[in-house]
């Protein structure tokens, strides 16, 4: 397939720069991938479409304060975006500067934090922080919330609270699993009361989630790798649901990707690992029947994933409608509930 198959026109004014007043106050476009029909709804109505015995799978990763500003020894400005913490004093990171930093040089970051540039792996650098025995704690003290590049304001107190799900617990992501941002604790309680089982996976979302696809033939694209973990209790919840005709709803593309990576050999298996699974139309889904997701960037791997799940033509029509109806797009925007297209 061609990259141009996944392009669409989006007026810049529809890119949400701030979250909705309340988490559940977003709009929701409900797409049936089988019939291709879609309906405008409110996110607060979501529990009405869940039944006792259904399972919702959430990504419990926690966004770290991954952005650090500073300068090179030469004086040039740099911005560091942590991709992954490697150890108590080291991390893999993107380093944005007018010229790439030299291996062996030192970056002088916020509040006199120093980081030695030890190695380069493609677009990422291995950094070692001086006098540091806990990179997570250092980032919590000195870092800033890593808002996506299409959000134009610096991170503020509102972002501190709202660019994080209410169930986040395992630190390691540098971008939020945004479908989960719509849930508040009261809605989670309502879902439990209705007999819906809430299960969790962890997938630490990397900065590569914003990487553009640069090849016209998407078969030549190489996905970034991300670490994930599937607990045994989540496997058990999925197996029980399917045994009793319950439906599995993946909350977000990250939850879906982790589930499908763990089921690549057939049945869903507990465990952890690294996945660079690239989901495009034609992919055979094994786990989820439903997907809750936000609206994604043109020509992005996430748009390819939802097109695989709901059908490319269906997604094209739904996105055209979302633009015409002035839905809010991207991380702080509105959501879609997609019923999977039949294989």
C-alpha cells in the first residue's frame, strides 16, 4: 500500500491544544467496521455499550517527565527527550541541536545536571548522567512533561494533571496512551458495577510514536520498538470473556498492539518483551473485537493501525465526517469507538 492512501486534510484549528473541561466531556464517533456506518455520540455514554462479561484492556504505563533543556559545552542550545531509561544513571534519548553532539562530549542540562554522550544508535544517543543513581527520580525533579510536537504551548500545571491517565502506575512512557485520558475514576467504577472486567497491560510508549513514515511504499517502513508486559490475570480475563461470548475492547492503539504482539504465535500469552509490530490493512487480529482510540495524524502508523481494524474506506469516510463535524483531533482531542471489520 502507498503512504498517500493514508493522507487527509486537517484544518490546523481542529488540533486540540488543551484537554476538554472534564475527562469524560469529549465527543465519541462510533464506527461499525462491518456495516461502515457511524454515529455521533458522547464519551460519557460509553458504559451503555458495554455488557456484563465484557473486558476492557487498559495500558497502565505512566508518562515520565522526559524533556530536559540545556546546552552543549560549546554553548549551543540542546533539548533532550528521553526515550528509555536503561539503568540507574543512563538513558537512551533524542538530542535536538543545531549540530549533532559529539561522542565523548558533555551536555549541561537544567539545574547543573551533566550528561556524558557515550554512544549513538541511529537517531538516539546513550547518555550517562553524572552523580545520579536514579534517572526516574532525576527526571521527576528536573524534567518537563513531554507534550507532543503539535501542541504548541509549554507544559503547564494543567498538562501535569491531564497528560496522564488516572490509572497510570508503571513509569516509562514518553507519550501518553491518549485513549485512556478520557476516563475518570467514576466511569471506571460505573463499568465495574455493570459487570465489565477491567484488565491491564503495560506498553511504554516511545518518542517513535510521532515518527513520520518517510517511504512512499509503506512496506519499507521499520517500526520503532517498544517494551510491553502482559500479566497472567489479563490473559485469564480475555480467555474467560471469549469463553462466555464477552467482547474484548482495547483501550488505545498501544493496548491493541501489545495484545496482538503477545498473541502472534496463536493464543494470547503472558510475558514481556519488545515489539516492533507494524499493523496495516490485511493484518489478522486475534484478540480484540473493539477499539477505543483518538484521531491520528495523516500518514501515521497509528492511522494505518485503525484502518486495519475498522477498514480503510470506513476510516476515510469517518475521518471526513469528523473534520466536517469539527471533532477535536490528536492527543487532547475526541475519541472513536470502532467495531472491528470482519476478517
